[in-house]
């Protein structure tokens, strides 16, 4: 798998881990996706891991409430990754949720 190789080459890059976790989630490998979330949470005890990345994996798992909680954490972190809220197709499952619309408004994307 290309993302797995990228993860090896980049030494555990958190963005690649999140992408891989999302891919696991949407391909039905839910346990593997949860492992990625756990790894990212453990890593966050030692270094900064953007909440946005954890939210992406949760969206893939269909866990809307938790994903929105992590996006709210990203907002509180003032994450620059929130500029992708309107265009990242991985967030499409959240677009009909009023909490997502409120987040877009607060970020200034509406």
C-alpha cells in the first residue's frame, strides 16, 4: 500500500497516519482505523498532533459526534488546517450537520 510505504519513509508522519487511518475506516478496516486513532492519541502525549487529523479518521468511521468534537478542538487550537473545511471531500459526511455549518461560520468560511 502506497500510504504504508509513505509512513515508513516519513518516519511516522502524523498526516500520513491520519490519511491511512481514514483509508482503513472507509475500506471497512475499522479495527486498524481505531489503532491509528490510539497511536495518534499516544503520540499527542509527547508532541503536537493536530486534532483535525484525528477528526478525519473519525469521519471515516462514521462517528459524526466524535469527529465534530475533534474539529471543535481543532478550532480551539486555532488550527490552520481548518481552511480545508469547505473543500476536503473526506468531510462530506458532515456537511449536512448544523454543527459543521456553525464551525464553517466561526472559521469565516461562509
